[in-house]
C-alpha cells in the first residue's frame, strides 16, 4: 500500500507564520524602555541620556539603526561626558513621523527634541553612516550650538555619483552583504541576550520597516541637501572602517576603492578635520570596536573644550590630558 507523504495545510501554515510574526513583534513594555518619549510637534521621539559634562554628546545611528545598538559606546562615554542616544521617527520606541524623511527634516526634529528634553548645548554630534548626513545638516543649521562632529564610517554626499554604475540606494540593497552601507544592522552574538531580544522586536515592527523605507526613498535627496552645506569652524574627526565589506570580485574591488577615497575626502572637510582608521572594523564600527568610537569622541570633546585651532596642536600637546586619549584612540583604531 502506497502512503502519500503528509503535506502541510496552506491555511495552517499561514496561520502559524502569522502567529510567530505577531509574537516577534509584540511591542516592548514601557518598563523596558530606557529614557523617555518627548513630543516634537505631532509625534514623540525617544531619547536616553546618561552621564554629565559638556559638551553634550548626541548619537545619530545609521539607516535602519536605533539607540540600543549604541549601548556599549554610551556606557563608556557616560563615565566622562553627558551622552544622549535617540531613535529617529519610526525606529525603536519613537513614533512615526511626517514625510519626507530627509536629513534637513531629521536634523530639525533632533533640534526640537534636544531643546524640549532640556539637553543643554553645545552639542558634539556623532553620526554613523547615513547619520553623518543628519549631523552635518544639524551643524549647518545650528552652528552656534555645535561643538564638534564625529563621522563614523559616514556617508559621503557624492557617493552615488562615484559608485560603479552610479548605483542608486535601491540597487545597493542587493549588491553586498549585511555589512553594506544601507542594510539593517545585526547586533553581534556577544551582546547580552536580552539586548538582542529587544533589538529583534524593535527592528521587526511595521513602523521601523516603514521608516527605513522612507529614508531609503529620500536618501539621494538627503545627499543633495548636504552636498553644499557649510559646516561651522569646529573640530571634526572621521573614523573610517579598515576591513573589507564588499564581495571579493571586480565590482567589490571598485566599491572598496571608491569608499576609501570618499572617506579620505571627508578627512579633509576642513583644516580642523582628522581621520583615523578602525583597522579591525567593518562598516558597523560601534559593534566591532566600540572603544575606538568612544575614545574618538572623547578626543574630539577634549579638543572642543580646549578650543584647539587644528589637530596638529592637539596631537602634539603633551599636557598629560589630551595625549593619552589620542594614543588610546589611535591604538584602538589601528590595532
């Protein structure tokens, strides 16, 4: 007697998949949320601040990222400075925001958030990847409130003109791997299990996916906005990845070459710009070498407080304050 193999019922399979998705996307309880929600005019943004001191360090995550990813960097920085991480509209615990989601709007919302949350300027702005556009827009709009910038493997306004085949943001979503410039960050396995759970839940929500899609949609418009913006005369530190992230083929070789050139150009944004290379990091430097990021921020904060006119003065300073931070930042970035 021939017995046919059992086939899963399509309805049951779909129902089970839906239930699993529902379980994965149940909102986190308010008690699990660090920080607070602040109304910025029709929607609320989540902000989490810790530590004390000036300037206030403000972290803007890359596209698809949110504040939880920066916990290790924030915890280290908070021992020495005031530091705030936040979720752009739609991400993490923040509400969805109005369209379009381009850098000028995002910078405006951040400024409103900081003032309504009573986070005192001046601000030292830290931007990863797409977040680099946003902090440049913020600094351009509010030069008197900006103490410095740290660009962490940040996007370059001309990158889509220079990538092979003039790749658009949409084309890039399938061109590389999870460490590419615009894919959603994946929290490393060595992070606490509870933090990974929260990250998965927050990333799987409809509002987070919609926020990322809308930022994708406005990516080239954001690049155009930032391209000709004038930055204030403040210290700028560019922390670039040192590890390859693109495939080992001709296309990947060209992408790596162009990205290296673009990062070097960011390193010459002004006479007060310094570039460091995080030799053991891919695009997600804050995951791969969080201490390199935090020491780069501390170095920039020290330079801003001391009002050094150029990095030569900072790097040659031997007063026992700046030099150890620079040495540690350079060591962590290059080793």
